[in-house]
């Protein structure tokens, strides 16, 4: 069976992600950064794009209340299993970022490690407005924007990945194109098992810092701050900018 949904984690890709990046796997220091930030805040945190709980479960273990949202039922199934494995509890919802509805307001909404950049540029205003509708009056949003600093069009990386059950997944990662005018990269990942092929097309959009500030200001967000590379001064190349802003 083939899954061609864009920017979507299907059955095989979810399994590979969970094994290669299990809960507690920090990427560029994101878990440490979010732990330090959220431990100071009260109330419920919505993680948009919770995935397998890579970040959510370490936060839960620190006593931070997390509500998980994802558009992949395969990922949420894995998240539920990981919650059970680590003896944690979390509310969760299957839905997309534009149309999800939760009968609750959140003190904080987070979207770590560039998940926001997988959203089509035409959709981000609707997503940000939906986030605003789900915030408390003093609510705060944390969004990570990432940049394609190491993207090389035409590069193909092939390797075998061994699952826990010893099944071998053949993975082909193809960096297809970069469009500097549209600020978009396009990548295709192909996963092959004995019985299944899964194609995962990924478009990643990026935004200039001032460009994104203007978008937020037009939407009437306040107190906009930016943090580079999770405050890691040793990382000289700009890869991640975290935007922090209020309703």
C-alpha cells in the first residue's frame, strides 16, 4: 500500500521516526529549552504536532501538563503506546491545525523543531488564528522556524533501517529542489518493506525573521520575542529561530 499524503507520517515512517527519535531524544537542545521555559509557566500546554511524544513525554515527566494534537493517526497510536510505556497520561486529539477544536483554552501552545514550516504558506494565517482562539487571555505561543542551511538539491541518501522486529526498511531520501523565490524546499522519502511502499513528500517553507514578525503583528499578536538556536551560543550557523509571542 502506498501513502502519498504530503507532510504526513504514515505507518512505516512513524515506526522509523519512533525508533530513531524515541521520547527524550533532544534535537539541537530543544527538549532542554522547552523544559526550562515551560517549567516556569502555569496551566495546560498544547503541543501541536505531538508526534510520538519525543518532547511531550519528557515534559510530562517534569510535571508539565501536555495536551497532544496531531494529524497522523499512526503517530498518535505510537504516542498512546509511549504514554503507557512511560506510565504517563496526556489528553490528545486527532485533527489538523486549521480546523481542530478543543473545548478548552490553553495557557501555552508550542510547535517545536520546525513542524510549523511543514505548513503550506497559504494556511499559516488560519492556523495562527485558530491557535489564538484556543489561548487564554494571557496565553503564549512558542513556534520554531527552521532554515534549509544544509539542503543540497539533487542529493540522494539511501540506507537500511532495522526495526525492532528485525524487519529491514530500505529508505531513500531525495532532496529534490529548492525555490529561493517561494522560500520552499521539496524532499521525497521512500520507505520500502517486504510488503509495503510508502512515499512521504515533504515541502518545507521558511520565513525571514522580520517577515514573520510582520505576519504576527498583522494578526495582532503582542510582545514578540525571538531566540536563536535555543540560546546555544556555540552553534554559529543559524538553524532555528524560536518565536515567542502573546495573544
